[in-house]
């Protein structure tokens, strides 16, 4: 029986033994919210139900973006109490992509940034149109890219470039991304679908059990980073809902520069108060206490 999956924010179709999974929110540059992540995870896992599927492709609809990452309107509702609701979904999707026994290809065009870039990182192969832009934007918007970016980017492009990408929010064109090893291939945008289909055709001609075994073996070292993912999600839980993260997201939505320096000055005042108390012996227990 052919797989039949109908979603609201994702499209799913099987063509020539390839599962095509498309984020269908072009009005927000294919940014994802909780419902999108749930549908993506279900679509990825659904491929297990049909062993004739040889590969899967994840992409974004429209002409402008693969995915701009998390939808701020959803992310601004997160806080320390409910952070796991988002973080577990991100980890669940990543593990689904890494866990299915077929190669998963990210077919990128336009913006592939923030959580959208982490989505591409979870995939086995990345092919991009020549208009692809790759980057991590967390430092600009008060988010924390610890659900894949901090784990995988240093292993792909080296520690120095990874820190430049994350600390300085440096973006790379598709051509630059190929040259540093961040992605596999760049092609003219008009040829993107055709070239991706050719990859899928090649995979279809290879041994499925070999691909399954070698994917598991290739992912062995990365799977040992699971503890780092867990730590990263705890760090991220402390970020969500903080005044500083809300300043970053509000600034983005309001199309203004964020004022992060006020938080540094507030911390400076608190440290100065602490040091003054220390210097004047005001840190001793009150008499009679």
C-alpha cells in the first residue's frame, strides 16, 4: 500500500522511490513552529513504512528560502518551564533524520540560516542552488544554536571558521560553502531539482543494505555527541524567555537594531556591587545571625 500522508505545513510525496518532504510556509520563508516540526518528524519516520523508498529529500517551498529557522512568533512563547516542548522536537527531528536507514538530502535554495541551517546539518548530503546563503544568526537575535550547529559545524569546517560563523554571524554563499566543505555541491538554480533527482537516481541503483549499514557507521562518532545535545538543550532552556532573548527577537520583528549592551551594563552594575561588598566586608554574616 502506498504511503499517504497529508499535512498542513509540510507536503509529502513519493516520486520514483524518493520521498520529497517540503516545508510549505513560504510566507515566513519556511520558518518552522512546533506544528511544522511535528509534521516533518512524522514525514521522515513514515519512510520506514515503505522499504522500497531509496532516499529522502527535504526542501522548502517558494523561491526565496530553504528555511529561515524557527518562527519567532512561536519561539517568543518559550521559557524555562516549557522549553523542552521545543527543544525535544528539534532533537526528535534530528534523530529521525539521522536514524532512518536511507540517505537524506537537503535541497537548498535561498536562505538556509539559524535553525534552518541546523536542519541541513542533520541531513546526510546538501546540494544547493547558486543563490543559497548559509549562516547562524543566534547571536543577532538572542537565540542559541546548540541543537546541531555547535556540534557539527566545527567538524565540517574547522573550529576557527565555526566560531566565526557562530560568534560573528558570518554567512557563506553556496560557492563559499562548497569550498570550505560545509555543503556538497552548488548548481544553477534552474538545475537544482534535476541535479537532485540525479543523485536520487544514483542512490536507487546502489545496495540499500550497504547504504543502511554505512550510514549507521558514518554516524557513529556524531551519535556519541548525544550528551552534548542534551547539555545544549539545557543551555538553550536558560535562554528562552529571558529579557535578552526577547529583545533580540522583538528587534528582528520590529526591523530595528537590538540593544544587547544594556544587559551587559546591568551585569556590570551587579558585579561592581558584589565587588564593593567584598572589599568593604559586607559579605559577612550579620551579628546575632
